[in-house]
């Protein structure tokens, strides 16, 4: 905890700690709430409660929460305190000090701007904005969309109306992308990710249900949305040829996580695509594909609660995880959409939301 470069919390803060809650999601900022037991006792608290005199608990101080399994710390959140609430009580040991905050991307949401980005596409703009927050050790990781071009300043100039964070999210939405800050891998470091939902790479340790001693999931629930998968069609006045040309979704670009993707195996909805002015046909096709990609993300949703101690790791949102012990229809790989961590002395629970594009596993075995 600290103003700019956090240092380990003092013994007094650790002894006063009552609970920590951290929420992570691939949409919106991650947040945290930490509750301390407060109360004045002894000479050191004669003038004021020691917690209230601790500068690292003031608004806009930086807080890093990490869990240690084995010898390697795993960062749960790197955030900024935005609110502080003090609740004194006449009963001994019942006073509390609660600090609430959001991940460091909150600092990208402090100042609204009107700024032109001439002859710069989304990739250049995203890199430029993220790199301007180097004081929070945010390293840009920007994945180019399949379809993008450098806008001709004579025809169109991208203009930012709002905060840097709002503009990054607006650019990401056009490509069915996400923007979020990933804490770690080391305490104090962050990755500013602008790209599609992560559907490749090694999955995290498996979530296991109803498998005896290997079980680490306490409860789980599945929900299918048969109306989600959607394709789009329409016309665009091509800015390069000034001709009206048809556009329609050809196929989603998401890597399938299920053997029966809903878009391919179920009846699909078809919607009309209304193109913005100034687009060429390639850009319009990119927009229709992005809308279809977004529609298949949450066809199957899984919610549940995980025992963090038995799991032995930190389940991270925005990455892949395997689920086993629930059969062929619902087992297999999932995208972790959100996780809420609840930490108390002797207890660590994680509530999760997983999503994918359909039913049936793509892998015969889910490794532990």
C-alpha cells in the first residue's frame, strides 16, 4: 500500500484486517473493498485512531492485493482507493474502516477530452493512449483487428469525446474487443490489454465438481440462451468507390470452445446492419462480424462458487479454464468472464461466471 510505489502493509494493518473482496470482469473496471477493525485503544490512539492517521489508506493511494500459493505471489488486483468509510461504534471491537477502490484504469477515466487523432487507426490510438500511463507500470498489449485501415484525413478524422478510458472502450466495442488492465505478473506491474476475448493458450487449473477428494467447486449452475446467436446483413455506401454494396456476416471469428456452436447447429436470428457514413466495405464487414462475434460469446453461461483453498490458486477472469466432473454436455473449456474473490482469515472463496458459444466439450480429457 502507498501513494505511488506500494510497500508491504504494516503489522498493525494486517492484524486489523477483517475481509477483502475483489471483483474482476472482462467488461468494466475491476474493483475492491477492504474492511479493517478500527477502534482507539492506548496512548497511540489518544488523538485519533491509528488507521485514520495511516496515509496509505487515504483516497488515491495505491493498493496491491496478492495471494501466495507456494512461493510465487499471484496478484489479484492493483488498484486505487476511491472511497473511505469510517463507522465508529460504542461497542468494543465493532468499529470499522472500509476502503473501496478500482483498478488503476480509473486514472484513465479522470479527465474528459476533445482530441483529434488524424490519420491514425484504432491500433495506433490504443497503443498511444495506454502508453501515456506508464507511471502506473501499464504495458500496452494491443491486438490488431482482422479488418482495419488508416483513415484518410480528407474523408474522416477520429475524434475523441470523453475520457481516455471511455474512448478505448468505444474503439474496442466496434471490433467486439475488450479493454481492461491485467494486474501482474509481478506486483506493481500491469498489462493494458486491448483485443478480443482470450480463447487460446494454456487453461488455468481445472474447476472440478463431484469428483470426491479432487472436488474444489462447492456449487454450480448452467444456463443456455437459444436466442443469442445472430447474423447481420445490410448495405454500405462504400467510401472508396461511392457505390452501394451489400455486406453480411460470413462467419464468426471467435475460436469455438464447444463442439456444437449455437450459430452452426441451431436456428439463428438475422438482423439488419445500419452502416455509419464514411466506411468502406471492408470496414463495414468488420463491423458486422464484430456484432456476430459478440452475439455468440454468452450462449452458455455457467455460474458457481469455488473453494479457493482447495483450488490452490487464483482463478483469473479473461482467461481460459477447464471444467470437469459435469459430463460431456457441459464439461470442457470455458472463457472466464468474471470472478469475485472473498478473503477472510482462514477462508478464501471465489464466485465465477464462465461463458462459451455452445454445448459439448471439444476435448476428451480436461487436465487437472
